[in-house]
């Protein structure tokens, strides 16, 4: 079978390889994605010789300005090539065979043949190679029937999966990721091997595990990968908090829903509406506090009181352990986990202006994402209950728009500042300033006074008088 390779880099690599009297092949993901008709801007080149020397000469022929990054310890080289408005990343390596020690995923590398190089690949669909030399340009080398597996949507390893996964346990995460991204099925023998070798994941750095996890989170239906992580035994190793959500406990005939599968539904519901990674993380963690707050009450049945507070408190520790960013992204997830019950509470009663103002005040610019998360949280199988929540959420959204236009509560800044109070009454920082500011804020949120400076100033004077403060400068 011949493959039609249109990118000019292939012809350049082939010509340089011919001049150097070595064989060169496009290999791995770029070949797989060619057949899947998926975009791919990472091109891997393997050659029967020095990958570094080939990379340097190819770069020189394209442009003297191209900077080649050389990694001598790994025998690889890489550069970026801007073409057709795309930043292509081209990586070169010499064909090699690898062997591993039990306690490390860093291989002992030796020069090898193309067959050796294909043998060390993770999956058959990633072991296909396309020749770039002029005499056989475009010819497919597919020793493990990768094309068949692509057509059947099957993930299997070129060699014994126990060897493949034990040698490099990150491949187990990659198997789950490809299944989630591509909608492929992991071959039964292959999946059984992942289950047997799950403990080997402990030798992998958390950063690399989390990179794969984030790719699973960004897949079209994240629950596919997340459920495979749980079923295989990988999830409990690096993410026990999510594993603990699984299961149903029954007392006196009362059971609660399986919070793991509920969470999977919520994540998928969010994924249908948004590609935002951190909103998807908020969905994954929205009920993470439930196992710690689960209680059984003879009258009420199962309760999870305060699980949103407990969950928000857990976010920073989870992000730290998983090597996720401890910045505004983490704060965003914390906020959504903490607030995810607020819109529900509003819809269960009369939707008052005051409650909506306070929700808008606390959520700020994240209010739209919070509402999307809360709507995704409706997974009830009772259609009447589902319709009622959806109707009430629509009313909340309508009130959010109306009150924001009228009262400008989003990212609220008090009309009267602490400095205003100190200058007016000639006082320094003290408890009374907080009392005045909080009273004005509550009055605005409750709708007692409008959100404007004149009304807030008069209220400041009234409250200050009740506290025994006299103005020395009553200019507003």
C-alpha cells in the first residue's frame, strides 16, 4: 500500500537520507492520523543511522535560521518548521532497540533495525512506518497489521502486552487515553495485562501521568477513559479520591446513588457544552467531598451535608499532588465546587431577587460556567423532576441577566470604600469600618438600596451615627 504524503518535509528528508545513504521513515502518530484523517502537527522520523545528523542536515537545507535541539543522551533531535500557517514539530531518531530494568522506565538503548524500532512501539496502530527514500517513497511498512486494527478500532500491543506495559507503564495510561480520544476498544488480552500491571504505574512521575489524564479529560467523552482507569485499577493508584466515589451502600433498605457514575455523567454533560479543561475538572471534583461527609439518618436517609465545602477544601491538596497548577485555575475549580449547590438551592424555593444577587456577587465572571455545571448536574432519571429543574434554571438565568443589567452586581465594588469612611469620620482602620461596609453590601444585595454612591453614602452616615461616629468631612 502506498501513502500519499503531501508535506514538503517528507521529500526533503527523503532527498537528504538518499544523499547520506541511509533509510528514513515517517512513523507513529503521524501515520496513524493520516489514515484516521485527523490533523497532526507532530512528525516523527526514524532512520537507520544518526537521527541527529539527519535532523541537522534537513534543517540546514530548509533554512539556516532553523534551530535544532539535540538530545544526545537519547540520540534524538527536534526542530520547528513553519509551513502553511502551521507550526510543525519534526523529531528525528535513529532506529533502536530497547531493554529495561525492573525499577525504571528509562531504557537501555542500542542501535537497531527498523524492525527493532517497530517492535518497541506501544501499539500496532502506532507501529506503522512510511518510507521516505526516493526508491520506495510512500510505501507502508506494517508488520503488525496496524491498518486492520485501525479499521476495527482495536488497540493492541505489537509484542506481549505484559512486556510492553511492564517495560514502560506509562503505556497503560496511553492505552486508556487513545481509547478515550479515538473511541477504540482495548483488546481483551491487552486490558487484562493493564489490570495485572497496574501497580507498575507507581514508577512513573506524576507529571507524565497527569499529562495523559488531562488528554483524557479533553477527549470527546471523558467518561470512557475515566471508567477504564477505574476498571483497570489505575485510578486508585494515583487518584483515590475519585475511586472512593464508587459504590452504593444500603442500610435498612435505603441506598444512595453511585456517585462515581453520577460524576461520569456530569463530566460528559459538561464536555458536550464546553472544551474548557478546568470547567471539566470542576465537574470531576464537584462531589469529591461526598465520601467524607456521607451519613445515614433514620429519618432522612443518606445525607452528604457540607460536601461542597469539604470538596472545595480538598481541591488544593489534589491539585498539588497531581502537579496541576496552583494558580487562578485551581482557585476557579475551588470556587465552582464550593458554589455548585447554590443555584440548585435557589430553584428548590421561590427564586428571589436577593438570592440571585448574592449568587451573582459570589460567582462573579464565572457565573455562566457555574450555571453550565449546575445544569450538567441534573442526572435524575425522573423526567418530571428533570423538567422542573430545567425550568427553574431557565428562570434563574433570566433573573441573572435582568439583575445584572439593573444592579451591576457582577464583580461588585462597594460604592463607598474603606478610605471614604476613614476620611469622612477621621478614623483609622477599625471594626466599625467593616460593620459599615458589610451593612451597605448586604443592603444592596438584598435590594434595600440601589447600587449607587448617593444611596450608599446616606446609609453610611446613618449607620455611623448609630455607632457614635460623627463626620468631619461630609463630602461625597
